[in-house]
């Protein structure tokens, strides 16, 4: 868990092992990682990658949590039509 806190990009690889014991911490790391990726994304490929992280988050923390971050990103980035399109697919 400490490793993932320092290297948030690795959470997609290790969340399956961490969820049973540290679901809340895993969720917080995912949200931090998703927000950072969304902020720096600039193109459909980056948007797809961000949405793929949201799909992993959905597996780790459930539909409600994933849909909440999806809706947050839709509100935060209304002027990115390609991103909105990719978010609709989540």
C-alpha cells in the first residue's frame, strides 16, 4: 500500500491485491490518479486511457463510486467534447 501511495500510477496493477484490506485507501488513490490524468489529458488517446483507469476503479470500488467520478469530470470539463464522448462509454 505504501508503494502505491508513493507511485499512484501503479494502483491499476496492484488494486486487486489491496482491495480486501484497504478498500478506502485504494479508492482515494484511484480518485487522485484519475483527477491528475484528466487534468493533463489532451487528446482522445489520453481521454481513453483516463476512462480505462475509471473502469479499473469501477472494478475496485463499485459502480456508484465510478459513476460519481465520471459525473464530476463531465461537470469539470464541459468544453472537451471528445472527453465527454469517452466518459459516456464508461
